[in-house]
C-alpha cells in the first residue's frame, strides 16, 4: 500500500511527503517530477504543447507506474483527482491524506512559482479559490484523513502517523 498525499499545489504535499517518508523509512515519490522527467519538458511546456488534457494523460500514466509499487509516500499533482480512473487507482492501491490550507496561505506559498501554468484567465488568487472549489469534493471523498497544514511540518507528520496508525 502507498500513502497518497492529495491537495492543491502549495498545500504541503512535497514538503510533508519528504518528511513523512523519512520518518517512516519509505520511498518518497513526486508524481509531477516523474511527469517532467518522462516528458523531458517542464509542466508549463507540456501544457503549452499538449494542453491540460495531454498533461492529465501523462499524469495518469505516471500514476499507473507509481501504483504498481508499494511502500511509498506519494506527492500527487493537485489535479490528479479530476479523472475518475485516477481516483479509482488511488483507492485500490493505498490510503490517502488530504492536505489543506486557507487559499490566502496557498497564495503566499505559490506566488511567483513559474513551474505551474495558469489554468484560466483569472488572477492567481481567484484561480486558487475556483480550483479548490472544484477539487475539494474529490479530495474529501477520496481521503482517509484530512490534515490542516497551517501548522509545522512535524505536527502534521505526527498527526498523519497517529491518526492513520502508521508504525515505523
């Protein structure tokens, strides 16, 4: 079984994922990094060349590869939950943690990040709110645990371990 970290970009999936994996002695995997490596292109380049649907297909292929292994902490892309086939694969191959923060906090964390393309013509603040509104029901439905990341990484890791009954 894998531990999948779900949430909007800037919610702490990579930072918490690395800390949780280190604490648990598990492998850490970042699905966005795998997409970039396999495509030999940045996420903005993939979006520019293939659009969001092309990126989502690449993301699904990477998820299949990740899901074929176990004992990993997986930082998923924020939109991975948009496709039912991805949600089903995550359900079948692991447990999920929904990491969330207030939109204002996410804005502060990701402002200036050039590695993530805009998905709309909205301002960054408006886009964050709009995307979370669409994705949150999927995060909620899929997750075994919901963790507020407005706290320290260590507090969040401890909560995940304690509430999911994870042992070192």
